[in-house]
C-alpha cells in the first residue's frame, strides 16, 4: 500500500518521550503512513531508541544531522519524503488514534489546496490534562488575520500539502522560535484554505524546555513575524479593494500581547517584563484593547502554573497578582488609568470562575458578593469593584464589563463607598426586584426586539440587546450617583446664534415652487421684497453678464426685448452696449419699478409688465434675450410653445440669446445643478433647435452654464456648423450657488431619492482633522482640505443629504424610517482647522456637521496628542458660537478627553453633566449628544450618560447605525486620512452604484 502522509519528527534528546509519540502513530486507525525521524544531534539515547524501533517497522526512517535546530531538521525530512501530505509532530507530543482517519480524507479531498486542522490539549509531565484549545475559525481571510496576530495552531494539529510547503520554501532554518508560526502565515498568504475540524486530536507536552525558555528571543522573532503578517495583510486588503480586512488586530497590539504572554509564561523565573516590552518598537498604547492584553496574560499564567480551570487560577492569584501588577504598571506610564482598566479586564476574564459567595481582592480590584435577600448592603471597600448579586447564596448575575470593554465601578460600590447612601431591598424580593428591573429595561427596548426578526445576525444582536438591558436593569435596581448641582438656567435667547440672512440665487429660490406660483406677480414681488435677491454683483453673475454681451450680434442692436429683466442691472449694460430700442419686461411690479429707476436716464429703454407664459410677444424684433427663467415653465409642452412664439416674434435674420444652467435632470452624467425643475439648458436648447427655421449659430460653454445664440433663417440663409467656444464661470462661487452643484454628475439625484427611497439605517461618518500637515503618526486622523472636498462631492454625487443625530434619534424613537439617503457627518475634538477648512467646504456642498468638543480644553490645544508632536490648536468659544449660528451642531466629548473607562463613576457623571451644561450655557441651546473619547465604553457608560441627560452617543465601533444599535452607543464609519472618494463610496456600500455609473459613462 502506498502511503499518503508522512509524519515529520525532529528529535533532540527525546529518549524519554519518543516512545509515547511512536505509540500514538502505531495506534492510528489509518495504516498507510510513514514517519521520518531526524536525530538533531541528540546526546542521550534518542538515536539508539529510534533505530531499535525502526528495525521492527519499515514505516519508520531514521536520519541524522548535527544540531541545526528543529526547522532545519523538518526541512531535511521533507526533502526525503515522497507522500503528498505531511504532519509535523515533535518527539515529545502525540496524536489521538483517529487523527488521520478524521483529517487525512479532508486533505485528500482538498487536492493540495486545503489544510484540515483540529484542536489540541496541553498535558503536564505528570499526565494532568490542561484545558482544551478548540480549533479556531480560520475560514477565508480569517486565517491570514489570525496568523498575522498570533500562532493560531499547534504544529501537529494539521495535515499540510507537501507541494504547498515546498512552494513557500519550507521553514526558516535560521529561526529556532516562531518558525512554525511563520510557516502558517506564509501558507495562509499563499491562499490555502484552512478547514476546521471541531475535535481535540493533538496533545502537547508541557515541559520546562519549551520555546519560552528564551522569552527575549521569542519576542524578537514574534515582532518580525507580526511585521511580515502586516505586509501580507496590506497586500490582501489591496486585492480585496478595502483598507483593512475584517478582524484585523493592530500590529502594535499583536506585539504587546505577545510580549505580555511571554512574560506571563515566565512567571516562575527572574524575568523583568519591562525588558520584554522594551524590545517592542514605538509607544505601547493599548487603549481600547485592554481586554485582549488581560486575556493574553492570563493565558500565559495558565501555562506557567499548569492550572486546569479558572477556579484554580483564581485560587492561585497570590502567585501571579503582584507580577501582573508589575506588568500593568508598565502601561500606566503611557496613559494614567490603564493599570486599573487592565485589572478590571483581568477580573472580567476570570468572572466565570469567581467564588460565588466570597469577598476577596486581586490587585487593586475588590470582588464583593451581595445577597439580595438581605435587608441592607454590608460595608464594601472603596475602589474598583466586581459585584456578585446573590439571592440566598444562589448567583443571579456577575456584574463585570458585560461586553468585554474596559472598566466597571460597581453601582453598589458607588452607593456604599462613594455617595454613602443607604440601600435596602425587601428580604423576600431580591430575585423579584431584579427580574422586574430587567422586564422594565426590555419593555423600553420593544422596538428593537420587534426589529430583530427583520435583520440578519440575530443571535449576536439579541445578545447585545440583553447586555444593554441587563446594564440598565442593574442601574435601575441599585440606583445611581448623585447628580452634580445644576448650573445657572440657560439664557432665553442668544442673538449670536441667529443665522445670517442668506442671499439666494434665482434657481435656488424657485426650484421648489409650483408653476402656478411662478405665474403670479405676488409671488415674484415677495422675492423682490428686498433689493438684489440674486446677488447681481457676484463674480459668477458678473462674468455671465460679460459673456452674454460677448455673444450678442456685432454692431448696434436694433429693436431688442429682454425677458425677465429683474431690477435692470443687465438692462443697463445692454443700453450702454448700444441699442436702438430696448423693451425690458418682467412679471414683478416691484422689479420693474427698481429697474426703471436704475435706467431712468436711458430714454431708449422701455419697461413693461409681462407674463412670458401667456402675454403676446411684440412682433418684428431684431433680438430677444431670455436668461435664467425658462426652467420655470410648467412642462415640455409649455417650453415648446414658448420656443415657437419667440421664433415667431423675431423678424427673419433676428437673433435669440439665452443663458441657462446645466441641470442634472437632463444631463445627469456631467457637472450641473441639482434643481427640481423639469429641464435645464440641454432641454431648452433641444426645444429651440426643434423649431423650423431656427438655427443655432454660436455656443459659449462653461462648466455650470451655457450661452447660446440662435438666428431665425432668411431665404438666403445657408446651413453651417455652429461655433462652439469654451469659457470659465466666475469664481469664487457664492456658497448659496455652489451648494446645489453636483460635480462630476449625479450617480443618484438627491431630490429624486428623497422622494423614492426610505431607510432605517444611517451612516455616521467620523472625522477628526481637516488639515494639510501635522505629525506623521497622526496621518490616519487627518484629511487634507482637497481630499475632504472630493469626499463631500462624492457624497453629493451619491445623493446623500445631512441630518442631525437628534433627527435620527427622533425617527428611531417614533419608529419612523427616513427619506432619501441621510448621512450624519461628525468631527471629534473640535480642532481649529474645522472652522478654516471643513466648515466652508461643508457649506459649499450643502452639508452640515456635528462637532464634539472637549469643553475644558476649548481655546487650548489637543494635549492628548502631545506624544506625537506639537498638539493642534482647538476652537475657541467665540468660534464655536459663530459656527453654531451658521448651522453647525455641537456635542460633548467630555470635559478632559479622558477615556470613560479611566474615570470613577462619580467622575464620569461629573464630566458628562458638566460638559453638557457648559455647552448649553455657551450656545444657549440644548445639548443631548456626545462622542466617547477614544471610542471607549464600559458597562457603566450608557446608564451614566443617560442619567447625565444625553439622548445620543457615539463610539468608534465600525458600522452603519441601524434600528438595533443602542442610541447611546452608535457605531460610526471612520474616514481615514487616505480614504479616496471611491473608497468612501465602498464604505457606504455604494461601490456598485459608482461602478455602474462609470460603466455607463464609458459606454457613451
């Protein structure tokens, strides 16, 4: 029988353990295997033992080499193997009898592209079995993300295709540590599929001669593998067209947790954890990842102490708690408060094994058991607490960071130790009170429960819902912190916050009007209630007037008619240009009155009231000019009628000049205005061109509008191609003009999707700075002004419009969906460059933003960034008030920018309330929104924020905010410094829309 698999066994001084390894091979239910043992320069009886066994079983081959290390031994053995599959098995480990029968068929079926693997278990030298290490989920890209973070498999838990192993060049023989980890990483990067078998079929012997005997070398090699993994992740992400793969752990966190794990495994040795952390590059900032670091430490402690259960680990706390505190203090120097947060997470990992009815302390964290059947709460120590709630010694719940975030100051601790309040509960009602509180919390979330059936990933969402309800129930059951004293009442009003009067362009003012109102003089008189409603002297209008004059027929003008003369500014320019007689008409009596006054010294000019949709045209005109008004005809039929009437009014050889804007309604794929009118310049020109005997003679084309000259034919006219010239519109554009421009064309019209689409999900974009430069380490959080403008234009092309987080919350509470494609744009920290760069760009693209400011740092600098370079300046209160008056909304980023997890309960409440009240005093308007500094939450956060008066709060968790997300912990989409407009579209789930629009444009 031809063997299918070879066991590759490096052996160094394995005389005492190899027989157990060999017995596990002989016990395999599949017999067609071979084994190659490489004696790696052993100085004991290993070679003699293996040679003796090989003499009795031809499946075993012994080869020898000088002591070159396990990697070199494995590579040598693989070079001698001829089977298509390999299993790497060290000479002190073993596998279960069914190992091959379970894994090998999967490998064969995979045809060399699959690596089937199982879970494993550690075993102590005296035979005690330690906890199982289940096979992880390494499906798809999860394999690469896992191996870029840690060594996710035991080396003897998988069947590896030999060709794939050779293709990656085998193991690095210059590594004596982490060589297997790098092998898995390279195989994952090559695209092999890792197939999980949920069985424990491999056994790993724990011994003092393990790889962690040299923790410094382990950490140094691990850093190299992690950095290699990062480069491979970047390549894979580029192939996928994304910034990062799901589940990626930042490289610096992978390095830190490996160093902490290595330190923990050296618990019984004289290893200074600071020396290991010093091997890591950069600053060891672990904010938001304390749970990962704590879990990694405890995993290493389990290995060092060879404990089998969490209860044993807790019982042995005296052996590791001081050492843990030494490590946690290393991180305290980076960010004060991290030590306590790490301790809190350490307890959260241990929660399932904590003694139910026993009070004790681990490090600075106290564990308190409270029997709800007792009349009062006994005195408890001050500090960070974990609470066991009991009823007649039966555990009801353990209050720890329920979502695996950061720290928790127990509600009971705040009552008994901080506020000094008494607390009591009915002796027989402990369970009843908790159940009632839980029911009340669930009732408050009925809408979220009802929506669960309509959304995927229901189990995860339901667990999140229960977590939130349980947090609320505990807060309701045990009370809360006393509210800080209220500040002075808000002023009744603040004139600074009154929005300035906005100059409105003609099309913007009228784009939502009905045809009936456009035809009524009273409507237009309301428009002309104040002078210059169109901002005639803007660069945009002045240049358009100049270009219109330029396209007029040469020489003195004969009998001329100007339709919609407004207040006579262009009328005066025409008269100065030279005209025999000019009839200037408009529907508004007020406009005619002002125009007549402006041109009172021009006897060649006559003014008259005129309704272009119904009044008869004077006949025999040499020139008719009509600009920026035909949009407001009712429909195509009325436009066609107008075109015929104006052609009829001209004498043969007479000209018609018109200037109108490009509108998306008839030119959706080019830059134009998103006005809700029936047609733009393209439709107008098409209607005029369809009139018999009417010929387009010249066009001046700009990005935003076009000016055309038509001529009525004569018997001697000859057909010729029109002259087409290009020009530029006047700049800068007024914000009121530019805010309706969609640059590059509309992929989706904002006005159309507003009428046709509704949604319960809203993307919330998270920005920090808009600036051209700053510290290199903070590039991720800094978008250049030019790129920010491009991103806003992409949002506009996709049809998005701004809403406030309060509007989203109102819709959520009312159970309503929202029209169109709403987006919430948020900025954290309140940098000064928001006012300089972001706000003008937002206004010009018809968006608004919500800025979360650190109230005690207003007017100062972002000192939380000082490690990375010169801190950026923050907005002053005067700037904030000015921006609020222009429509920017403001919320809290707490008072000091400290993570919520690093504040005691009463401190967090004081910051939350104080920051909100300061904003309300300065802005004279209610403030009910906030964003968590660094995005960090813990189990207390939402109840405290709710008590502090907030309705909406944002984390930095990635995702689109939907109906099942807690209003006080909404996810956001981070827009990083290098996010291109196309990547932003992908983040919003609109990559397909963009690709379809590009294909359509290319097809044209």
